[in-house]
C-alpha cells in the first residue's frame, strides 16, 4: 500500500491510502474533498471509501460534499459518534478491506470524542502496518478530553494503540509535533530522544515537510502521555498511578503557553 499526506485547513492532514495492485483508495478525514480528489486523480487512484476518525467538523466536515462528488463512495464512522454523512457505522473490531491487499481494523479509541475510531491498516507481510489516530494520539501528544476521562484516554493510548506492533506507523490528524515535543521537554528535560526528535521536527517544518508518521515504538520513547506507566514519569508530575499522571499531564498541557 501507499499512503499520501494531503494537508488541509490550517494544520490538518487528510490521507489517501492506496492499494497498489488495484489502485483502489480510501480517504481518511477528507475535510477538503477537492484536494483529496485532485490527489487521487494525479496518482490514478479510484476512491472507494472514506474513513472518518470522529465527528468534529475539521475531520468529518467534507463527508457530504465528497458523497456528491464521488457517487457511491462509502463513508465509515464510529457508531456512537454521529458522524456527518456516514453511510456505514463501525464498532471496535470491525474489519474492512480495500482492493486486494489492504485490510483495515477499526479500533474504538474514545475520550476526545465518545465514538472516536482509529484505523489500523495492514497490507503485505513485508510492509510495516499503519494506524490513523485522528485526534486521539498525536505525535508526542494526545487530544483534549472533550467527551471522556483520563481512564478512557489511558485505555485508548496505552492499551489499545500501545498494544500495536512497535514498527506501526502513526498518522495523526494535525501537525502539532513541534509544540508537543517542546511541552514534552518541560516534563522530561533530560530525555535525549525528545531533544533529538524536536531538532528533527524543527528542520522538517523549516523545509515545509510533515513530521508524520512516527511509530508506536517512538511514541513510547518521546510521548509523555504514552510514558505514564513509568514510575519516573509519574514522579515528575507528582503522581502515583498511570491514570493520575495522564490526568495531570493533560491539565498541565491545557494550561501551558509554550
């Protein structure tokens, strides 16, 4: 499979997932449908599916229009999430296919919204899998707890997404990496992996290049919200459990003006 970034709005990313043998494609969060359709046309891809991570307008706001522009396209979204334009509701564990080689597993990752879905995508054995995490897991960060609790986010990040293979590529919904890493350094100023990744991300952004994807393995090294099981991180934020630490990190980040 091939994955293409499609920058949208101010700092959003939509994505195109293409099955190379059939050229069938899925669009992830196509908030600006014309951009997705143009990209699909450029690469000769045939749009079949929309994978919506959650109901917020900057992710689901293009669904109705893409249905008008691509008759017959199927629009998937989490069943508890009232996704605009949704034709096919999905729940945790549901499986979809794209073309002849691409398999998509729906993972319920609630907290940012109640019905948030992350899509875990696998293809041929020699290819690293990918996961599209919307606004649940960002590179070096996580989404705000709009419709859930710290317990929900812990389950979504550390249990559901954290159990994916370490080489899984992480494609998230926004270009927030540099700011997230600067916050991460305030929590763990001696973490060399964070410092190095911050330098790299600043170079990427200067060159107008994305900082995405990361990997699940990298997130366990550089993302404080995925490091809350570590006693040393809990101590840094004055907490004694992973969930407490996650709640406190979110509070600190919400008030941080870095």
